[in-house]
């Protein structure tokens, strides 16, 4: 898939075609980019249940033409009860990856929908939340066709999820993983989405819906309480930014790894590479990734507990010094600790040039696996990234925000183009962003071609223990051999593998023409009109 769709009045992209269709319908009805993105996010929480849910967190970058992007932080903090002592008392020496004790942070994404909807109103948006969740509620009530990835991941992850309350009855209703193409419905989730539409997103935290959710959390044995829900608020924050040749890049501040995404591209820009797809391109980005990850893993975590200002690492002198550490011919010894994750990125740009880059996640496939018995959605396990020991920014504690791999990206090119882009894929998110941006914006490849092209991933992903440099097998064998000779520990994967994430992008040109792209590794669509 190399053709790049183009349009004038609006463009959406997401990793599932039904979600993209929901967003496109909103644009056709006169809705703006934020409204379309909420509709897509709600739909993905139904039709891509292994990848996302309303029980997760979300991060937004939204922008009007000519104005600085606004970041919306919809990340929930740890429960008041979430302390090292709680886990010790229950026999844990680490936060578990699955089950009720992994469901230890407030699910923030619905608060982000609410804050984004408020910004939409400031932009002149008029569509009610009830309309924005309508498509999602229909699919949840009447059923949707299961994708191959849902079938495969249900089968792969079932052994570690079957003990989580509600998982089997919700996602394996016939006692086995659902078959691709079979119908699945979530009636309780449909009712909850309708309530969000009529009662408003705030009810998820402080209304009648919150009371039901708190009862559900208590029923499954999670530490999050009604008081924790009531304390949560989404917030507007300033995006991180850095200049590169020909563009200004924007990404999300901590607790996300947005800093790493910006650093990779800024470091690579300093290497002066002039051609795509060769050794200098791939080796340069991989080595820039290592330098950025070393900084990320040392300083990023709960924003209130961090000892360093991440923006300092985007200053020219620090970036120059780090770039000088990159050996242009040899690989830096690796591995370092890595993060996994499952997520969806989606984006929209409307005909007026308003833009939204949004990422929503439950961390691992199916999150904690705990399904809320009355309200019908799965709760995230993002708090499994907390540490029980030490005193750094990733130590668990009441109200602390967990480290997030999530990071929505945006760029303003000097020639007037506006680009929103991103991907799921945990540790791979900054790496895929770097592949996409360099191919399209630095080396002039077509937008869809830049996403379809073979990709790489340094480190772990999707629950695997391997920390190799993974390459899709479509790379030139001579390039692979040269990377191996330079000291990279290469592992070849299938030609189009979801291990490399589900990327997407939209670009608006100065004349108003919109380009969209989606990932052939997903079930998505880029749609415009």
C-alpha cells in the first residue's frame, strides 16, 4: 500500500476502519478535528478492545492554525492506597502486570475527552458528546466483526488473563478466543458510553457513573476508590518542542517519553545524513535512540517527582554534546531496560486547519484484564510500570503518575505544512516516529510510502524478552549485513509485523490539500472528503 489519499475538507486516520468512518462522519456533519477524534477514540474502545479501552489514559496535542499546540494530560495518578506497604502486605515484591493489583491508577482518558470537548467549544464546535459516542455505542450494542489481531492476541494472552475478574466472560464468551469475522458485542459498555454522552465525561469521576465505577473497582479488588476518581482532573499543559532543519517538532511532556521522541530526531538532524534507507540513516537513528533512551530512563517519571527539567535536554548545547557521542560506524553496546505496551494513535485535521494528535492506551493487551462488572470496560495496568523501591520519579505513591510510553506528535514545517503523526507500540513509538518523519519530511518520500516502508525496533515489545535490534525482513540483505558488522544484534521478523506498531499521519499543505496515511500492519484507514 503506497497510495496516499488526499482531500480538501477533512482527513482522519486510525488503526481501525470503523473508527475512521466514525470520525469522517463527524467531519461531514460539520464537526471539527477534536470532535472527530473523540468519535474515533470512542469507537476504537469498542472495536479494538485488545488495544484500548475507556479504562485507560490519554494524551492530546491540539492546535489551531498559526497557534501553539495545547497539550491535554489525561493521565490518572496512583490510588491513595497504592503504596509499597500495600504490595508487601499482599505478598508482592513488584507490582504485578495483570489482575486487580495492577489496576492501581485512575483511568484518565475520559477526562481528556471532556477537556478536549471544552477546547472544541472554544473553537466553535457545537456537536454534543452524545453524538460523538453514538457510533461507538451502536457497535457495542449491536456487535462488530472481530479482527485477526483480536483473535490472535486473545489466544496469546489468555493464559495470563483468565484469572482477572470478568475477562473470560467478556472477551471469550464461548469459552475460547473469538474467531476472526465473528460478531462480538459489549452491551454493558454500550450503556456506559451512552451515559457518558448524556451525563457528560465528568460523571465518570464525580457523578452517578462514578459511583457505579467505584463499586465495580471494589468488586474486582482494585485499590482505586471513589475518592481517587473524584480527585482526578485532566489538565492543559505546554508541549515540548525542538527545532530541526526545516521544521519545528512538538511532543508531550512527562510522564510520557515525548522527550525521547524529540531528542532522537534532533540528534539525527545533527548527523547530516543525506540519503534514506542506507546504513547512515538506519544506524544513525538507532544510535540516536540509544542516547535519547539513556536520558529518558534516568529522568522521566512522575512530573512532580522529577529532579530535572526535560526541556533542558532539548537545548542546542546538550544535543550537540550527545550527538558527538554517536559513533557513525559502530553500535553502542546495548541492551538497557525496555517497556512494552499496547495503544492506539489517531489523528484528524479539518478543513479549517484545526488539528488533533491523540493517543489512548491501556498499556498491555487488555490492560489489567479486570472488566468492570456493571459498566463493562477493562481497566488499564499502566501502574505496573511503577517501582516499589528507591526514591526516584517512578516509585509508586499516592497520586503519582506512572511513566508512559505514549506520546502524540505534531510538526510545523517551514514551508507551511502541518503534520500530525504517531503510533502504538510501547518502546517502538519514538523509533517509528523517527522513521516516519525522516522518510517523509527529511528525505521526501510519500506519506503512505514512509509508513509502509520496512521498520525496525530496538528493544523489547509485546511481552517479548528479546532486546535485539529487530528488522522487518524486507530490508536490503546487504544493509542487514553491514548493520551486523557494525555490532548491532540483528533479529529478522516477518515482512509486515504488528510488532512494529500501527502508525498513522496526516499532513495539511499550505494550499489546504490534506494527505492521510495508515499502517498496513493494522486494520485502519485514512479517509477524507
